[in-house]
């Protein structure tokens, strides 16, 4: 049986929220993308008012790359990783991945952020699997239509088990780890025998680690 070390991404292995960083990166690449800022603010406001759910917010927010050619998006996210993502990683998170990899654990990243750029984390040699929110492409172009559900909460457990079943992997969850900054990941935290909260501000029954 395999033992997993599962990591959330935003504010768990990164110091910043990655989707907003991607938007800022795209504005830096082309100042014309600033025109999508009001849409981002509006979508966030509707989410705050519970008019939009997270799926609808993300689909609306990603208007700034709507219709981009798949190959162009691949090149863009490679640049995004090299110029932004790689620079906002917690050193302690990478050290933990290296430590647990040496101990025989499989390293899984599971996040609600878009999988089309999260896949760049395969550049971290310790990472075995990346699971994120999927989006559809049509005729080789990005459509900003979510493929399935937002990969958050219980959906993370569902997506994980789908991957494990597909690849015929049996897991020793009792001796597996889960690291997250948020209790929205409680379904995954409850799934493993070794859960940890990262830089969590309030007291909790789950052990809290301070990462930099």
C-alpha cells in the first residue's frame, strides 16, 4: 500500500493566492488586461453576496484568457511558473516534500485552483500527482467552462479517490499526511491519520505548523 503526503496549494505551499497572481501576471504581460479588473471585482462581490458560487465566479473571472490557443496557454503558464509561482513557494513546504519523499511517501498536490497552471508544479521533482479544477478546451481554445465541479472540500476527496481507483493504487490513509491552511479541507484532513494546518491563526485540535 502507498502512503501519501497530500498538500493543498494556495497559502499552504505558496505565500500568495495563485489565481490572482496569474491575473496580475497577465496584466504585466499585456496592460490591456486591466480592463477585466472590474469584472473580477464584480464577480467577487456577487460571491460575497452568495449570488455566485465559486464555479460561476471562476468561470466569470477567467474571461481574460477566454479563447486563448491551448499551445499559447501552455507557453504562458510555463513563463508564469518561472517568473512567479517558483518565487512564492514556502521553503518549509519544499523541505517537507523532500523529507517525506525520502521516507517513501507519494507527494500529491490537490487544489481548487485551475489545473492548467497547477500542472507546472510537476517541475518540483518530488511531486507525483497534481489535481486541480479542470476547464474545457474547444477546437484547441480555452473556453473558461469548468469541466466538472470546483475541486474544493469534499470534491477533493472525490477527485483523489477517482485518480487512485483509475490507477489501481491502494493507500494506507492512516499513515498518510495532509497539509492545508484552511478548514475547508477538513474532508481531506479527516481522511488521513496525520493532518496538519499551516500558519492557521486560531487554536485547533489539529496540529498547526508555521511555514516560511
